[in-house]
């Protein structure tokens, strides 16, 4: 089987980046990502395609085309938490170029990121640190695009699946994002009860493979919970999974670890695979 072999959502809370600063109530996210990554790697993927809520582009879906990703990750908004952590993963230049072409064919503005000076955001770095700590699998990164509405994000997700099928790649799509994201000071704070309930209901839809239902109610859900980056990474995830369902695949999900809080946001690790 080639194409998207699994679609995942992973937490990227910056305190997950360094063990010495991870609070006890977020340990479930760390152990969940480690378990999730170990199981996903048994699927023998060729590539992670990551849409990060913390790489922000204004107009274009800029795709990382570097043959190797190597550098130091600094959290621009919180360098006290992630002051410079090293990473080195291989890229996939062929896939990235083909994805840009596929995005263009779908009417989605796209561009190349060939910069030798580009460094990963922590939304890309943190989940992969736990999902793939030995950097066994290649990575192609994509941003959250401010000018992109949910409909365009759905198209972008579908383009990832189409590219994987065309090239015969075994790809795992990863949305690095929170669910609720109306932030307050104080890492221990939960989302409001209403937002938390909406998150849990949305997660259950995904785990049950009810993708069409999740898509139809997504805009209202996203507004209610203040989804991170306006729900763009989650919408791309829905685009991937909707493309899989359109091929007659039945999806089912598994959550790894518990839903956990960070400064008013709601976070969880989840994978959908063909059942």
C-alpha cells in the first residue's frame, strides 16, 4: 500500500521539548507520542509530511525542498523554553517538488523553500523528537497559511495524498497542532468546560472515522474552540483523511495518552489508519 498510510495529530507544547521542564500533567503527551511513534514506524513509512501551526506563511504553501534538514530549533516566542536544540533528518526533494506541482494543479498557491539557512519551528521539531527520535524517516514540512481558508486547507491535504500515490511513497501525514487554543497565562489551566467538551466530541468523531461529519461541522467547531491557527492544520488533516475515505477506505482512530492542558489549550495525540 502506498499513499497516506496513516494520518496523525500530535501535540507540540514547547515544554515537551525538554524533559527537565515538562510538568507532570503533560507527561501523558510525551509518553503518548513515544508510543504513537513506535507504532507508526512499524508501518515502514518513507516520509513524514508535517503541517505545523508554528511555521506561519502569509500567501503560499511553502514546501521544504532541502535534501537534509539540519540545524538548531529555537522557539522564537519562548527561547527560554527551547533555546536551541539540534536536529538532523533527511528530506525528500523529489516529493516536495511533486507536491508543489500537485498543489498548483489544485489551484492552491505553492512555492519552494530551498533556503540553506532555514531552521525548523518548534511545531515541527517537538513532535518528531518523540515520534522519530533516531531520525529514521524523511521529513517534508508545510506551513499554516494565513490567506488559506478551510476549503483550501482541505485541498492541500488531498494534494499530499495524491502526491504520495503518484510517487509510490508510504507517507504519514502529521498535523502538529492543539485543538482548543484560547490561551491564558498559567500552564496548568484547562480550556473552558464548553471547549473541552467540544474537543472531546470532535476527537471521538475522528476516532470513529466519521470524516464527513467532522468536515461538515468543522467551521463551527473551530470557531467555538478557537482552534489553533484558525484550525488550518486540522483542516489539512481532514483533507487528507477525506481523500482516503473517497477511495472507499474505512478509517478508525486510536488516541495515545490522555487529553491534556497547556495554558488554556487542549492537546491530544491521535492516529487514523485504514481499518
